[in-house]
């Protein structure tokens, strides 16, 4: 067995060990970051947390106001391209949450 | 085969296949860009996922990314690699090979610590919280996600394996897609390709019309004088009416013959004849896409409580309305959203987020949003697109299209075609890499 297969196998078994420590529901964990689920609508094209570099524009780390303003401008573009159409689907408050979340990703 | 061998098989097959499907994109992204599984989130639980398609692969990945190492995730898939339906119509025109559309599972194991089990789930025990595999083994769960995609009704006349081997659906990408390509290659000039479209709901609303266009475009260039006869059970074109009306009446005029409102009573595979309310139609190749229903595991286990065919779900969590602790995502669920891969990916994220919150004793996000995006090739180098944004409506408790945020491309274009390839790569990265 080469090293790679070995490592793979160890990784595959890891969650098994963790599984045995299953516990009941608890609220000691931190709440999910605001805007993450909304922003995940961007990930299909812009990568997890907006960090893709294989296709569409990288969003992570852009300033919040930059993302916010760009999305708001897209709403009035005619004829709408696909992204212009998506921008029309979110309220100002939702766009703010998305922009804030993505701007914090490094 | 013992469990150890299963793992080896799953991971080895995964490595092989991933180098085919993800060439050029895995290498482009670093683990930091793709995301890492956090430790010490304080959340724990065992989640089992049935089906590693667009929905199942995504939910497994995001459960780990958002739940952390305390959430153990087991992904059960019967195939060794995923065959993407998306872009599979381009296999028919010879522009893509089926291998180039294969995605392995090894990334999910090595990058996110997802446990892979190659197997076929036969039974779900919602009381005892476990699933049984065809080989007799059992896996316990705290939360179960069911994402098996679809299965088909049998068209009268196509009951035997021999008939099914002649009249293909090619609507679950894989061997059948390549076989349908071979049937096209065997056609002579002046031939007839007839295809049937089932009544809604079916997966990928624009998909069949897209297929008619791709096939017509290829026949025009390679088998002059041939025709594509489209027999649609629906009263009219169900998606992108602008793009496809133009495609049928202008771009592929004289090649595509479109008939709405057609009911097929039977198909005779030996004489290649379709019997319908339009009379008998003979063809050289028949591509019959049968009516859809949720994957067998949903129907066999009492989860198909919508018309006996689809799984009813609460779209805040995708929890089944038939059994607690079980979530159903992707094509198998009954929602107001289209059955499509892009939206299956987003349903998976809402489901992952909800499960992580539920495991932590929190409530699900009360106002989720999903988006659907679909590109349709019209010719070998132009495409159209369709999109919609859906928001949760607390009154009807359904996902409703946001007014003004749905529609199709103003016109087909080469830019759209290039964007389609880019979108495919990023969508598959988000789901499988
Ligand atoms: C020709 C064509 C073109 C398309 N184009 C687009 C497009 O452009 N855009 C778009 O968004 N969508 C498109 N789609 C639709 C898209 O492919 C589906 O909507 C999507 O795959 C649904 O995802 P899913 O996870 O629900 O099912 P699937 O992707 O089908 O995955 C289900 C998985 O579950 C496994 N499975 C099933 N039962 C079991 C069991 N009992 N045990 C173990 N494993 C099991 C299967 O092997 C499979 O891997 C297209 C479809 C077709 C046919």
C-alpha cells in the first residue's frame, strides 16, 4: 500500500471514530454567521465563500460597499443578463447581508 | 465483499474518475479556496446521505463545512462515479464524451472527511433510525438525507430489457447516453429521430427541447434531410418558450417538427413505431423519455406522500412531511421549484444549514432563498439561458418565484455558450470538488 492510499484510508475511517461520540442537541455552539446561507446562492458560480478562481469573478475579500453597489446597479440593467436577473431577487437588506458576509472572507 | 473492500473500491474508483471529470479545475483551486472543515463547532451528530448526485454530494460537503468535524457524514452511492446529466446532450453531438462528464467521490472523502460507502440502500427504518443496504449491512443515523433523484414509469410495449435496449431514454446520463449517440451515428441521411417528452414534472424543464435542438443541429450537418419529431405530452413548450419557438421555427426550421399535447399509447420497439393520438409514427431512432417519479427508495419506504410519486417536504428544512428525522432533497422532493441540478445544489445547502442548526438545538433559517440557473445549447456554439430566484412564502409555506427575478435570455449567443461551460465547471466544483 502506498502512502497516499494509506492516508486516504485513515481519513475514511476517521469519521467512524467520531460517530461513536454522538451527543444530544445542545446550544453551546456559535450561531451560523449572518448572511452565510443567503450568500451560498453565489457559490455555484463564484465558489465556496466566493473564492473560486476557475470561472466567474472572485467575490471574497471585495469590500462590502463594492459588492452591495454592484448588485444594486445590476437590478436596473436591460436587457438583463443572468446575473442582473439574480440581483433582482434580493431585497436591499438581503444584499447587505450577502455583501457583508463575502467581504469578510479571506 | 466486506466493508473494507467497499471503502477501497469507492475511494479507488473515485480517484480514477475524478482525474477524468475534474481535470483542469481541481488543480486550479487550493484547499483554502475550496474550504476546510472546522473543529470544535460544538455541534455533533451522525448524518447518513443516500445518493451522491447533485443534491447528495453537495449536502454531504456542506454538512461538514458548516457542521465541523463533530458532524459525521456517511454518503451512500451505488455507482463508482457520478455521471453528470448536465451537458450530457452534448455527448449526442459528439462535443463531449461521457467520461469527461464523470465526477469521482474521492475529493469528498479526502478534503472533507466524508465517509463513502458504495452500495444500494433498500430499506429505511424511521423508528430505529437506520438504513439497510442491499448486502444486508445496516447504518445508524441521527438525521437521514434522501437524495436518490428520479425513476421512470414503463411505457407500454417497452416492458422487456430487449425493448428498453432499443428504445432509450438517456435521461439518466451514462451508458444510455453513449448508446443514443451510437444510434444517431448509425442513422442514414433522410432519417427520422422521434422523441417523446413526458408531462410535467420532469427533471430539467428545458432539457428535452435542448436535446431536440442539439440533435437537429448535428443531423443537419451530418445526416442531411433528416428530421427530428418532437412529441410533447405537455400543452406547449414548458420552458424558455422564446428561445425554443425561435429554434423550432427559425434556426432549425424544416428539421424539427414540434407537436404539443401528444399522448403515447404504446411503442413497438421491433418495428420502431410509436402509437399516439396523432396516429402511428415510424422512426429510425426513438428516444422515449418516460414519466418520472421519485427514486425507488423514496417510494418503497413510505416517503412518497404527494400523489404516491414524490416526497412532500417542509422547504425550511427539507424534512419529509411523512417521517420525522428524514430530509428529502433534489429531484425526488415535491416543491414548487424546478427539478434541476443547480437548484438541487441550493436545496442541499438549505438542508445542510437546517440540519446543523437542528443538531445544535436551534431553529432553521425562517426566510431561505434559492436560485435556479440553466443554460441550453441551441446549436453547436450558441446557447440560451433560463433563471429564477425563489423566496420562502410563510403564508403558503412554499418557495415562490420573486416577481421580476425570473426569465430567459433575450437571444441565443456564443457568449452564453462560453458562459455555460464556465458555469458547469464551477457548479460541479461546488458540488464535487
Ligand atoms: C439531459 C439533461 C440535461 C440537464 N441539464 C441541466 C442543466 O443544464 N441545469 C440543471 O440545473 N439541471 C439539468 N439537468 C437536471 C439535473 O441533472 C437533475 O435535476 C439533478 O441531477 C438532480 O439531482 P439529484 O441529486 O436529485 O439526482 P441525481 O443527480 O440523479 O443523483 C441521484 C444519485 O443517487 C443515486 N442513488 C439513487 N438511489 C440510490 C440508492 N437506493 N442507493 C444508493 N444510491 C442511490 C444515483 O446513483 C445517483 O448518483 C439535466 C438533466 C438531464 C437529463
